[in-house]
C-alpha cells in the first residue's frame, strides 16, 4: 500500500464535510489507543498545558509510590515504564519546555525516592541518559529559559 504525503491528505480532508471528517476522526480513535489519547489531549487538555503537566506529575507520583525497592530489576522496569509515559506526554504537548520540566521532575523524584540507583549500572546509565537528553533540550531553548533550567539541573 502506498501512503500519500501529508499535503495530499490535507487537500483531501479540506474537501470533506464536517460529518465525514468527524467520522474519520472517530475511526482513527478506534483504531489505536494512542490516537484516542492524543485526540483526548487535543480536545480537552491542549488549552491548558500547565494543567496537563500537573496531571502528568501526579501520575508520575502515583507510579513512584507503587515502586517496590526490594528488587532493582523491578525498579528498572518501573522507571522505564514511567519514562515511556513521560515521553508520550511530552509528544502530546510538543513543547520542549514541558518535556524538560517533566524530565527534571522525573530525575528529582528518582533522586529523592531513596532508590539505590548508584548501586546498579543500568540505573546509573538511565539517570545519565535522561540528564544528557535534558541538556540537549535545554541547549535548544531561549537563553532565559536555559538559565532557569540549568539551575535546576545543577541541583540534580
């Protein structure tokens, strides 16, 4: 199957009526859970990105509360799950500032959670990878934001 370009799809969508467009959107939402979640974000959450980040942070708090620290393998799996969720939220907002805010929050929670991540090389690498990603994000931002976020990164 040949997939057409975005411009071709855009032209075709402009020719559809409101009802046909709504049906296509609903069909797209039924097809995959991520599509449905993204449509939910666009319809109900996009107008308030700060509120959306707050919701994401409370969800991250809940996942950190569920982590059992007895087995570092399970801790690693839980942390990767949290990072997948943070990545999804960051993709929805498509804002580098919000993504950086979520990564900083994750790293602070990881550091303050009492997880002995210094004892496990995989967890240290996970922490360092997120720090590297954060520094890359910060370098692409406005200078004023860079200054504020670099202060927070230094505290980590």
